[in-house]
C-alpha cells in the first residue's frame, strides 16, 4: 500500500471557482481510478487558494488485469476457404497474435471475428501519471485564462506541479511544467520551498508551513476557530454554510478575530446590518445570550499577525463605513411611506412585451384577490399587501442590498402602521427563493407568491419565451417548483388549471391554446421530476397525474397510497381489469349515453350496474376526503361484478343498441377507476 500526492501550485484562485474544482477533482479521480482498476483506500481533495490536487492513500502497487475484446473483420472477409485473408492477418499483426487465437461470434449483422484477451495491469506510477493528465483535460472551467506564451488555459497561472508516490516522483508534465517533489507553504508566513522525502509527510509538512490543504479539513478548522473566537468574546454565531464555504475558499490558515462597531448602529434593522457584514465584508454576525444582534462580529484572517489589534482596527474602520451607509439609507427611507413609492414602479420595465412592474403588480393584485375570495380570505387585506408588495424595490436600502427585497418591505410596512397580515405577506412574495428555502407560513403571503408565479409563467409562455435546454433566464423552472410547494398550504390546495387560465387572460399579449397547454405540461413535468427524485415510481406518478390534473397538493398523497397498494397481490388484478375496460373502449367511437337497464340480457349486467351505482359514490367520497386507501378498497369490492360481467357477456354483441349499452357500462367502470388514477399507464 502506497500514498500518492498530486498538487498544482497556482496563483490565488477565484473563491467562486474553488467549490466546483474541489467537487470535480473528487469525482474525476475516483471515477478514473475505478476505470483503471487501481485499488486505493481513501481519497481526499486538496483545494485551497494557491493549490489544487489530491492525496490518495492505500494505493495498490499496480492496477488489476483487465479483460478486453477487440472485434476484427467480418467472417466472410477474414477467411478465403480455410486460409486467413490479408484483412485478418493485419488485424492479428496489430494485436501481436496469431489467427488461431481469434474466435467467431454471431451478431445481428452476421458472423464476426473477435479476439478476447487480458490486458496486463500497469504499475501504479504509470497509471497515476495518466490519470492526472486525464483529469486536467476533463475539468469543466466556467472561466479560464492564458498566461505567458503558451496556449494552456486554467483559472489562474500554474507555477509548480507536485507528483509523488511514496518516495518517488511520478513523471508527468502539466501546462509545460514537469512534476517534482517540491511544494510551498503559506505565501507570507512560510514562503520557502518544501522538499518532500515521502508523500506521507505532505499534510504535516504543509501544516508546519501554515497551510491546511484539504478542503473539508480546512472548512472544519475555519468553523471551529469562528466558534471559539465568538465564545471567548461572550457571543454566539449562527451557522451559515454558504458564507463559511466562501471564507474557506479565501484562506489557507484560518485565524479568527473579533471586532466591534458602535452600538447606535443597532437602531438599523438587523437584516440590513447582517447583509452589510456578510455580503460586503464576509463577517459572521454575532448574537448576545438573549438572542439579540450584538455589536460584535467575527472575521477570519489568512495570517497570524504580530499585532492582531491593528488588523481588527482596520476591519472595524471598514465595517463602520458600510454600516454608516446602511443607517443613512434606513433614515432616508423612513421619510417616505411604502405607498408613496407605488407610482415609481410604473417607470420600471418588467418585460418590454409584458409591461412595467406596476402593471405586473396590478395583474398579481387582481389574481391574488380572486384566489383569496375562493378560500374565504379577506380580499381587502390581500389587495393592500399586493399593492405594496414591490414598493420596497425603489427604496434606498434595496437599491444597495438587493437581497433584502421583501424583508425590508415588511419592516417598512410595519413602520407605516400597516396591518400585521399586510406587512407579513410582503416578504412572502419572494418565498421560496430556492429548493432549500421555506414557504410563507401565512395564507396572504402564500397567495401573493402563488399569484406572482402564475403571472410570470403565463406571461413568459404567452410571448413564447419558455426555458430552452439549460437556459432559464427568468427562472421559470424555479417558479414552477415554488408553485407546487406554495399550493400545499393547508388553506389553498387549488386545482391550478383555472388560475393559470385567468393569469393568461390578464396578460397584455393574447396567448394561444398551445401556450396554455405548454404551461400545464411544464408544471406537470416539474411535479413528476420532483416526485420521482423523491423515490416514487415514474409510472405511478404519471398514472395519478393523468387524472388528478393540476390539483397538485393531492398528487403525492395518491401516489403514496398507490405505492402501498402495489405491494399487495390484488394490485395486478386491478390494473389488468382496468386495462381490459380501457382497451375495449379504444375500439369504440360512440359518444357517452345513458345506461338502459331494459337492454340487459344477463344478470351479470344488472349486478355490474348496481355495483357502479353504489361504488362510484363511495370512491368519489373517499377521493374527495383524500382517503385513497378507502377508495382503493371500494374498487376492489367491484371486482366480483366485473369478473362475472366479462365471463358471461359478449361486449361486442351483434345488436347495436345492446353493444352500445354494454360499452357504456365499461365506460362507467373506467371512469370510477380514473377517480383514483389512470391504471392503464401502470407498468406491470
């Protein structure tokens, strides 16, 4: 077992690129090691501002032997009688084998000559050198640059390449630089070259030179120093993985420092102070024991300063200027009410074809009020919240800290004396902002966010600007997923179809029938992907969607019930019976008609008719209460009647009237099944 270290020494890499490079190095090296059949025990990624690479421990001496198959010429072209042709001899020469070493296989296109052999394993040094070269060419780089006179591209210029397997250098050339056994420590605290005698000493030697190279180990160390610094200064910090990751990408040797700002800044809303500290300075805000925002903050330095108080003073000077700006914006904004800013939205374009933000606000307001009436919510509150929902976009605070949109609107509405329901709903407009974000807890915020996403989807599809491939400039996929989550609110749970149509009707551009259908399909697709990613079978999801439409709040519950039912022996019988009815109706083009008992010729027809009458109401009632297992039990109760019907009755009778009547019985049974799901789409 051996240890291998590969490291690219670079100029400071962009912090935005480092997480992706860390992930790619881990995935690519693991994949290529497995492909090469080179065994190892563990793999950790080196990803720091000045270096990228891997440490692989427990590496085998050589890769395993690999079976391979090479296809040669067609049998007809390989032999002339019993003699090998030039085509076969050339194939054998290329593999350094004799014709008798080959064999013949049968394929769809006839017989072919093949050679099955064993590729001998290679030494670990040779395999690892090839893998390093391959990984570098496989990286996906969002932004890259060239340097010097070469044509190589990478996020930053590369200055050294370390490649050591145990105590031997692995020969390879990357970006025109030959590999060696030298690396470098911290740029300021230990800038001298470090010559490794063995790969196993890599981590310790770098740690002595004030570098924690491993991405995850450094992240853990960074969070530890942040917490310990906060604790020693009598405050606490809140976990923020995004900010922690960003800081981790900026330091090689994390050193926690605690600074302070004047307490009078605490008069500014917490969210503005936190935004200034996080967004501008990458500081962790701190809280007191009572949970209030403290005037202390935690910053992470990349150096152990001889005079840390001077570093802290510099950080305090910078943050004081930022907080002064925030306080000025807050004091300026308080001089005007949110309502007074409403007219300014008319001059801000939402989309050239869909009007201004003011016009969009009007559309959202009307739709949200109609939806509020549908769930017996106060339309007056809804209208007020919708009217004020985007007014904070023209405030000084949001112009400086755009991530505070909605949140600042809620604070300003409360300061203006608006009702609590109105102010709370304003921040709900932007929720959920992503897959991990929460949805509004209040009904007015949920209605406002739902109406806004419906308007956005309808507008963009009406002007034929849906997402294409990976491009989604208006984040419509996120809007559709948000729509699904918002509709799960206990007081909403709409069939979204009617509201989509109303959103289309309100657009300044007339929408085609196909545009409306595309939006419905788009939302259905997002729901299907969401549920299948959660582990539900694709066919059961599609079966429920086919009959459930856009009553999306109930889809998962029905799918879950079908999954439980699919594990029972009766499931296949129900599916098979349903498909039999569906197949019979495929051949019928008659319009639906009333069932006429006078045309029944066999008792099984009467029995099925009575079963339909009694069970249809039971299934419909169970489905309306979302007690799907109860509905399925009712379907099972109909099985004896359907079995007897098929056993004793010829559906396609010669008499046209009797035939039509029997088909109508089939249609009624199928429609009862469809109250639960379209079982004909289930794969058996």
